[in-house]
C-alpha cells in the first residue's frame, strides 16, 4: 500500500463525511492504493457512528474506536500502529489541515526526504490560541535548547522507516512533533494554506488540555528545569551570603534594634518557598517516571472496522 492517512477524531461528527470525501479526492490524483484510518477517541457525540457509515460505504476507510478518551497523541499512535502504507500522513480531522495539500507534501518527499512537515502560514486561529502557541514554542525552544517552529503542528508526511522508528520509542508521554525531530532522518518543510474550521465550532482542544500537553512535552523532552533549579539554588546562596554580610555590617553600626528578627523572617519565608518549588518540580519528574514504570498500554482499542484484525 502506498498511502495511509491517519486522523484522530474527537467531537467531529459533522466533519467525518467531508473529511473522507476530500482525502479520497486528493489521493486519487496520485494513486488508488491508499487507506484512511480514522481513530475515534471516545468522544461524547456520534463521531463513531459516522465513521462506521463511511467504513460500510468505502472499504478503504479504517475505523478504530478507543475504549476511552486517551488523548490526541495516543489516538495518533493507534493510527500509526495500524497503518500499512509506505507513506503515512498524519492530519487533524477539523479540515483546517487541508487534504488538498497532501500531493504537495508527497512531491517534496520525492526529492529525497523521509519527513515532510507542513508549515501553516496565515493561521486561521483566534488571537489567544496563536499567542499561547507562540509563547509555548518560545519556552520549549529555551528549555530544549532546540529552535522550535510554531507554524508546524501534526500535519506531516512520514516514510515507513520513520514510523517504524517512532514505534521503537518507549516514551509514555508522547508529542509527535518532538518525537519526529528526535528520530532524525531527512526533514523538509512545505508551506501550506491553513483553513478555517469547516463546522464553524471552536476547537475541542481546550486551553487546559493544551497546557497539560505543554507541561508533559517539556518534562518529557527536557531536564533543563532541574538544572535551572540548581542555578537558582546557587544564586540564592549568593544572595544569602550578601544579606548576612549586610546584617553583620548593620549590627556593628548599631542599626539593628530587634536582633535576629529580620534575618530569620527573610530566611524562613524565602527558603520555604524555594524548597516547596524545588520539591514540586522534582515531584513532577518522579510522577512521569512512576507512570512510565507501570508499563500500562498507552491506548486500548474497543472496536475496529476494515482493519487486518477486525
């Protein structure tokens, strides 16, 4: 099989039919040898029913339903694990990633690239989402010490060897834009047009979900917060020495009337806050280690249609 299209679906019942139709129309300009894998992440609407309808109409549509809401990254993983194509496209289901851009990504790949990333120009998102995205990528660039491109998200074309490499990674917390960079291979970017959401609704990927993903991504791909805490501890030690020297100087001049109160107050307040913050950051990393050590699967399939196992 030449192409596998992987798209996680969540609360998008009104978009499923258009998604399949537009992907099919785009791919058939290249080949008849493709599959469309729709992974329903156990949403509260009728998305799975719409996916089953498409599977009955078109044997090239593969439906996978997860047993609960595991999250976008794990829905992508389920799709990649089921994909059989030589080339695999990952894209969101909201049609802001335009299926008509897939041939452009493939033409770039034919120049000798195993990974082609879609760079979204003129993003059709609201100001708050674009601002928080820019802020996140700026922080991530600083903490990972690798420049991150805020125009690149999940719309990408991957060769089979890249997907095989991704399947070998044992990360419990996943961020595919970061993992794709980590595995290496030859990478290219292609500018694409970013579209408005087809159904006119706001994204189901709430600020809270994006914040949790940001925190998990930072903790999974960078230990710099721990190194920053060490630097902060050394800096505070220097400040403490300077304060101690100043207190001794004031004492010798007779300017301290209530002895010990100022230095005690500063030391207790400041270092208590520092200790709590330090323990909190270390606790976050230990929590991620604890989750990884459980060895639980990152997703569970409840139903599948038109797959090899179904």
